[in-house]
C-alpha cells in the first residue's frame, strides 16, 4: 500500500516541501507520496484524527506548530520546551511530535559559514516560533551564549528563562527598539539569525536601523527572499545567506525520522532549488 506523508498549514499552497520530499521518496525507491493539505485552525483536530489512520507522517508549517501539540500522544524534549512541532510521526495510530527547524538551521550555518553551534555565540533577531525552535535546539547542542533580540521584550525574556532553566545556557535579551544597546549586543555574537517575518513582503522595513549591524557579524536570514538585511549585508560585504538550506535540512531530517533511512540531500536540494526558481518567476 502506498505510504502517505503531508505538510499542513494555512496557507500551504506555496510550500516547496512537496517538490523536495517527492524527489527524495522517488530516489529512495519508496512507494510513497507527499502532498500539501490546507488545514485551518478549526480543522486541526479532525486532521490529526484522520492522520492516525491515513498517514505515516506529516510536517506542520505556520500557524499550527504550537497549536498541534494538544492533539499529539508524545513529544520530544526540544519540541516541548520550544512549544513548536514541525514533524509528526505516525506509528500504530499514535502521533509523536518533534522539531527539526533547529537541526536544519544548524546544518545551514555549517554550510554557509563553516560555523558550528557547540561553543558558538548566536544572536536571534526576532523571537517567534522559528527562533524558539532554533534557540532551544542550539542550547541542547551546547551553544556557549545566546542573544535574543525581539520587538516584544517579554517574549525574549520568557524564552531566555526557559532555556536557562532547562539547559543552563547563558542567554541575554534586548528589545529591538533599544537602538543604543544593539551594536554592543550583536558584537558579542559570531552569527546573527534573522527570524522576524519582516521581509516576506517587498515593502517590509528592516527590523531595526541596519547601520547598527556590526561589520564583524555573519547573518543568516531564515526567509529565502532578498530581505532588507540581506541587501544591506551584500552592500557592506557582510557574509550572509538565505533560508533555503534551512528548509532543505529540516525536511531531510523529517524524512530520516519517518523512514529511518539516510536522506538523499543532494537530490532534495536540486528539486528544492528548481521549485524555488519556478515559484520566483
Ligand atoms: N527557512 C526555513 O526553513 C524557515 C522555517 C521556519 C520559519 N522560517 C521563517 O522565519 C520567519 C519567522 O517565522 P515564525 O514562525 O517564527 O513566525 P512568528 O512566530 O509569527 O514570529 C514572527 C516574529 O517576527 C516579529 N515581527 C513581526 N512583525 C514585526 C515588526 N513589524 N517589527 C519587528 N518585529 C516583527 C515578531 O515579533 P513580536 O514577538 O514582537 O510579535 C516575532 O519575533 C518567517 O519569515 C518564516 O518564513 C523559515
């Protein structure tokens, strides 16, 4: 019988995941398919019940990464601390949640900058769901220090508190409006991750005055468009990369969790880049 996987979100039609996952399933010679399902918040319960019978696993994208948790039977420590699940495995009708966004970002940082998370000093610009997942993962991987910048300071502080309590990591916080503090704050970090949703729309402003960005930093933007911060880095010669490799590696890890086989990463990369180029046209 054909094995079925899915990605759910609202919206989800734009997702590049089916292209890369179907290329991988084919490469692995599996009689399987991966498709996108548009699920609204009020349909989550029904979807998860159906998934118990119909699917072998599914990915979750915006805005359901936290909302799906009450419908699961088990969850990894990192997903619980971050309050974010992007990968669910179905086994004997039971749903087990995990998060692979942090792993994907870790691999992307190694590829882009030869940067390694253990003992690293990492800043997050924005503290929404993606930053929660990645910061918690980095703490679990032995990051030396984390620097959390967010518009809503209370969100950064509550994440910092959780990470300190669970992992004992040194975590510092700063508000995006505290312009006088930002340069020194970012200078302490080896790499900064742009995790706000600013830049998704062409008219979006930068998250803060980019003149405050130190020359010594490297910037990874989780968005895979030319955001204001990416343009500024290119102009000033600051090493930077966009979020496509993060998407690739989080998906590769999901596939490995579901199939217990090594993901054909280069096949997935090729399919992802082709789908991205087609969507950008
Ligand atoms: N490449 C990948 O594989 C990958 C994976 C996951 C996510 N992402 C990207 O990561 C980004 C964030 O996703 P998410 O799930 O974390 O979203 P989210 O939970 O909605 O968080 C949004 C973040 O953006 C901040 N923000 C929104 N509008 C702002 C504004 N006008 N000024 C300053 N800050 C603002 C929010 O700050 P407040 O807390 O103050 O509201 C929050 O920190 C998205 O653009 C998404 O595309 C990429």
